[in-house]
């Protein structure tokens, strides 16, 4: 929880609990009509509008830091409040060769590579299990992890924790159509040259 940093565009589920003498009760954020947690969007300026606090700047905070800051702010209204903050729209992007891309919601803490690939549909038929690449951070200069899922050692690496906005790329094997697609321009060029050569010989023969 302390590794993820809140950023603009995140949707936060914020629960504020207070002890009523018998149990912790959510005193602010519960939607009593359908028992769902309300999500609050972090705006581009880094602030999020929260009940009773209005605008609070949380961009750059880890989830643990955000919880401590909100406990401090809500302590003005409640005695020893307990706050729980989760990001509900954390996602990773899985590119599965010709199968296209899949957005996977990281709906629980510490999801690993195998879990994310399973949610995306697994390794596709023409995918290379030994060529799985994870790109993390700024895509102009990302941190790159190469994983070989075809070996026991590689499967042990698959416990690698997937973070929000990671890009997972599965290399694809070349199929018959791919080979034909790649060599067609070359065949066309050769055919054109042969036709031109034949035409020149015919003209010179005349």
C-alpha cells in the first residue's frame, strides 16, 4: 500500500470509521441505499472533494500516507477516527499479440503476473510464453522485466507484483499468414524486376 502513489484521475474509495462503543461504524461514506462505497475522483489539480472536508490535496501521497492525513483531518469531527483508502481504478494493460489489448483491473492488493494474465485470457495460441515483457514507469524510459514462463525458474519470477499502469507485452510467433505478408513485397519486387528484364531482352531482340 505504501508503494502506490495517488495521482490525478484516480478514483478513491474512502471509508471513515468511528467507534460507537461496540463496533467501528462507517460514519461518512457509506451509501445506505445500496450499500456501495462511493468513489471520489482525484482532479487534475491534485485535489479530491470529500464529505465534511471539501477539497483535500492527496496527489503524491501513498495510500498509507493518505489514510493518516485524513485521520488527522477527520479527528476534528470524530474521536480517534480510522480511515481506509483504496484506489478502485488501478489497472494494467496486457498486449496479447494479434489477440489485441486487454485492460485488467487490479481489484486486489499484490496481484502477480500469473493472476493478471489469467484475467486477460492467458497466453494466446500464437503467444510466446518465453517472451513476456513488463514495462513499468515512464514509457519513454521504462523499467523492463523479461519473464520466461516456459521454465520453472521463469514461473517463480511470475510472482512479480504487478503495479498500476504496468504494460505487459506477450511476443507472438509468426504464423503462415505473417510470413506471407512479410515476403509479399519482396516477391512483388522480384517479379517486377524479372518482367522488366524480360521486356528489355525482348526489345533488344527486335
